[in-house]
């Protein structure tokens, strides 16, 4: 099969928008399934293969499969919709060439839709939009399209019109072919194309004119035809839509109801027609001057390995950082099976057979039994088996070529590692991993369970980069941290089920931050004489306040001129300051929002060193940071609640009692959508409370928005509790649930 006929796509959405149901229909219509399963049936959907996924009716982990559609092949990844599992979406989008963003025809653009949109934009992934659930009362695809334009800033181009809505939804009008499309048969498998109903012809013509007007903005030929009112061919429309989609100018919008088996086949046609193949996608890798990207050094390395008999399983695994004088360069990879291999690992799963590592091949060919270099550790590893995945099922293959997505066994990789057939060849850009916002202490009272608990925590930490494990040095407790209550609840339940460990958890702990509120000048001299060579470093500058984040908590500005501090010691100063950010002086939480301006200083020919300048910077920070009047910041969550209108009052009142701020409330039929911001510390147990307030009829989602200053009185309480815990060494109060 030609690479031009391969598509690597992911399906992403806000929770309960119907993306897993859509995936199930795609598998059925493509002939991968002979019978469709439903998400909320006892058996669960094919792509939700974990017991917890089937019980809860939600997707927890991403699942991969491959389907044939016409003369094309589609690698499909179904991702979770809950924000607590957002890293599954993040790492999937990092390696995909295209995406389908599923939106609810009633709910429109919701909180997790915004998160997925940011992820799609972060990696520059072309997308289609599928507006689902048009059979529901209150569905309005025109309104949803407008929300996409205003809330997401994306040029949504409507490719279809609905024939009826709600209970009257029958099919769609294809605005390119100008035909009505109906979905017949027991499962909507038979497409029937007819003339557009007379009552809709005027609306269809108007919608087609709008389609052409939007597309004409991106193509001169189409613009000329529109201005001269000449007919426009279907072929030209398809060409412009495809190019504009790949160029990220537009997002074509398709309509349907996956649950009612309507609209799925035209969406699949659009996937192969409009989304890019690996050949169309540009991939940039990073290398350093003099590296083996040119091939010579790597070939010499491989010859040297053969001459010395180096094992493919050599233990010389080390993390290698570029030398300071090496210049980072970029190279363009090509989807050429005959070129040197370049592949990225993006997901790790441990099962009874060993570690399964999901891998995207960008260049070259991966062979079963072949040995390739991990570009981070420089270790040469053997890829013992290669699999194509279908949810939890696997099919072994001998090789996989550029553009493909497979799972491999036999390697000891981390998510985001680059593998290449040549040593020191290149490194692909990694993926963004958000910082945890909540933690709980965990323990088991049975000493016989301790080893299994440790084994489980190590496994889950390796699989999920947003799941962190640490030991509190003051209480000696094991603390797990993650993206939310549900995230940690799922892992605790998996420990109980998969490892048979009676694990208990403490009260949730908020991941606060410390930040300065005013600048401070510094003039710090470090001098130490111990008999032999001493230590001397002198730094002068200013500590400034800036709007820091977990992604960028610190800035460093070098203003030193005239050699007052030798150039080789400037990075030492920065390293010394950075090393102090892990624990601040207020309550030992991470520090964000500090910018260091290094303006002057001095050194000693003999006693100055890297260590001396690092020590000086660290001491300077500890001495001066309190002068910046630091305060605690707390995570603020965006919360979106859907409920019947008669519960709006009690729910809004409850949000206010939690220090929440209601941003908006929108009515659609009998359902109101409330958007608010609430401190994370006030949301623990909210699912239970909301269920009680609404008699079980409300649903909600949350995601981290920002960090804000903690009220002064509350800060005093938090600091006091931290101080008391440190002095007493007391741990958490434990229970069997989060």
C-alpha cells in the first residue's frame, strides 16, 4: 500500500460527546466488527477494554486499532474525554497526523473541548469536526459551528446540512455533491442518495454559497469562479478543502448521530479525503553540529560495536546532555522506508507478557529482532516483537515502515524517547506533560502487601507521566499525585484489583505554589577558605516578579558585560537559582514567578568555580526571596455543570459557598449549563454533593485554569498545618477511598 493511502488519526472530545460510540461505528462499517457494542451495555465498547472502563462507561486509556476504508488504511486512536486523563490525549496527538474533534450537538463547545483544542493547536494537527447527537432535543449544529469560531478561534466550514433535528433527524445534505444522504438498513450501513427535498433546496443553496465564500478566501481560482458566478466543480472544492485543512486554515464540519447510525460513513470519506497522509506531514527533528545525522559517525559507531562485540543489551545506559559548545540544528525527516530509522515511543503498558511500547515510525523501517539506538540513553536495544493493536488484542508482524503506528516488546523505554538506527542521529520534540494538582498519602497495613504496592506504583508511574510517586521526608509517607480525584481513584482501584493489595488513602492534598509579590535587589558574596583551594563567587543583580507557570516557572537574564563573571560560570549561577525552586520558604511548596537579572559580579582566578557560583546563587536566593514578600497560590479549576433549570439556584448557591465565582449560565431547552471557577481545595467530594443537590440529574467536569493568591487568613491556616505536621511528624488520616 502506498503511504499516501495511510491515515493516522485520533478521536477526541469532551466526556459523553459520543466519541467511543463513533469509534465503534467506524469499526463496524469498516468491517472490523460484525456486531456493534454500546458503551453503556454490560459488555462495553470494543475500544473500552478495561473492566473499569466498562463499569463506569468512560474511556480511561487510549486504545489503538487499524481499519480499511476503500483503498486506504486508517490507524485510529480513541482517547479519553475526562480531563483527569488528558495526558492520554496529549501523547496521542503528539504522534498523529490528523484528528476528529467530536462535539455534542446540544452541549456544543464544552470545557474539555477547549483543552483538546489547545492540544491540537500545540502540535499543529489538522482536524475535522463531527457534530454528534443531532437526534437529541435541543441539537443545533449552526449554533455549535458559531461557537467553534468564537470560542475556539477556528474557521469551521459546514460541509453538510441536517435533514431534520431531534426526533425528526433523518440524514444530511451533502453541500459539495448537492444531494440528500440517508442511512438505511438495520444499522445504517446502506447509504441512499437522492434529490434534496424541495422544502430544503433554498437553504441548501444558501449554505453551499456560504461554503464557497469561506473556501474562496484560501484559493484564487475558486475566488475568480465565485466572482464571475461560474459553476464550481466538485473536484476543485475537494482540492481546496483538503489543502486548506492540511494548512490549518479551516476545519471541515460534518454532522450525524453515531448512536442512531447516521453520518459516520461520510465522515470516514472525509478522513481519507481531507486529512493528511504521513507523506503530507512535515516532521522536524533536532540534532547537534557534528552529530551522526549525516550518517558517517553512526556508521563508524556500528562498525566499532561489531568489532568490540558490544551487546544489544549493554548496560551503559546514561542520560547524555549536549556539550555546552554544541549548536542545536534541525533536520527534516522524510517518510522514506529506505532512510535511517527514526521513531518515537509515546505510550507504555505493562501486562503479563512484559512491557508493551507504542511507537510511531517517522522515517525508515522497523524490523522484528532489529537493534536500534535510544537517542536519550545511547543504549542499543533489540526490538524482539512488533505488533499491530486492536484495542487489547495484538497481531504480530515482521516489520513496520515509515508512517506506521505499532507496539513493540523488548525495549526499556520511557514515553517520548526517540529511537534511531544510527547513534546520536537526532531527537524528536517531546510532549507536554502537565503537573499534578492533587495528591494523597497511601499505605497498606499488611506488610505482606508492601512489595506488591511498590511494584504497582512503579508500574503506573512508568506508564503515566502525570502520575507521580514520592516519599514525604517529614512524615515518611508515600504520596501519589495526579490530575484529579478520579485519576487517583482509578489507580487505587486498579491496585486493589490487579495486585490484590488492601490499599488505604489519606485526605487529598492540594499542590499549592509559592510566588513573590515585589522585587528585590541582591549583592551576594560567597567566600569560603578551607586551607587548600577555597571558594569565591560574587553576584549582583535583581530578583523580579513575572507571571510564571508550571511550564515556565523561572526566567534568567544575563546582563554581565566586560568579563566581570567568566562566561563558563553564568550557567552555574542560573543552575544555583533553579535548584531553589523545589521548596519555598513559606510552606515548602514549589516556587514560580521569579525572574533573575544578573547584572554584575566578580571572581577569583584560583578560588572561583562552578560549585562556588552555584552555592552563591542558592544562598542568595534563600537570603533574599523572603524580601520579595512571597505568598501562596492555589489551583483554580474551571467547572462546567449541566443540570435541569430548576436546580440552578441551589447549585449556584453551593458554588458561592465554596469560594466559587459563576462566570455564565446558558439555557438550552430545559437544561442549563453553568460555568464557574472554584478553588481546587473546595471541590473535594463535589461529585457526591452535586448528586445530592440535583437528585442525581446534574453532571460536571473540571480542569485546571490557573493559580491565584490564597486569602491571607487561609494562608495562615495552611502554613500552620504544615508547621505542625513537620514538628509532630504526623501523617494523614487514612480511609479505603480517595
